[in-house]
C-alpha cells in the first residue's frame, strides 16, 4: 500500500480550505483517508500563523514509515524543516524555444562570433 501526504479540499465554493491528510495513493482526493495531520487555509495572508498548521510528531512518524508528500505539501514540510527542500533543477521543456528557433539562435551566435 502506497501512502501519500496530500491535501483534501473542504470549505465552501470559492472559499477553499484544505486538510492535510495521510491517504492511500489510490483513494480519491476528498475521499477516504487514514489520518488528518494538519490544515492549510490559502485565504489567510502568507505570514499569518494559522495559514498552515501541522501535527509535527505524526508527520515525522509517517515520513519515517515511507509516506511520500505531494509537491505542495512538501513545500509546507520543508518550511517547517521536517524534510529537506526539494529544489527543482530541471526547467519545463514547454518553455524552451522549439528546434528551428534554437537552430536560428545558434546560427546567429556563430555569425556574431565570426564577425
């Protein structure tokens, strides 16, 4: 059984509120979960103390048992110093110029170097 630490949506329409839960990887987003280990309220300012609340002891227990955090939850855990910061080193390929544009840029750079 693969276990994830992820967000489960609660709150009203256009007023999001999330529970940070331990759930089976195959369970639905807002469905069955094993344990509730925190909350996230994106409507509060970033510096507000109650924006992210975590039960650190339980999170350490689940992390030691191999639970994998999703990207957003991993940021919360890194900020709370429960895990090391996951640094994204690879840029998305979609943002890069396409093949012909790269060839033109290379040819232009080569021409400028020759001149």
